[in-house]
C-alpha cells in the first residue's frame, strides 16, 4: 500500500522473445475498486551481433579428458547485449522440451 501523500516508484522490465512491437496497459487498482491505466509500448529490434563461426565441432574426448574450442561473439551494435546458450533453435522448441521433461517427472 501507498499511504496518503506518499508516492512509490515502480520498475517495469521489458524482455521480449521476438523482434516486434508490443503494446499493452498497466492497471493500478485502488482500494475502493476504481483504477487508472497507463499505456505501455515497447519495441524489440535485431542488433548487429553474431558468432564468428556458426559451426563449432569438438574433437572426440574420452573419460577424464576434455575437448575445448573457443567461440567468439562479436557485438558491432552500440548496445550491450545479454546472451545465453540454448539447447534448441527456437523458444517454442525449448518450451516443448521443458514441458516434456516436466511431464516425465510427474509420471508415477
């Protein structure tokens, strides 16, 4: 709650999964049931970020041995980029695999 005469700062995070524009509303409800709305708009764009070599094959390794290769991520954009490695090419495939694994864990 925000007491009478006080204010509160709220931070909204925007983390899109695809490149497109997004529109929505944020509704703030008062204790009496009334509310006010704030229009939200965000856009996700491709940046000039790439991997120097799209194929990375590792040499065979045996038990207790390690095979390594270096991959270089090149960011030619003017914006810092957060990245993570995924096991699947698309978000949909990743979600489907997670659902399949969760269903497997729920089996008796």
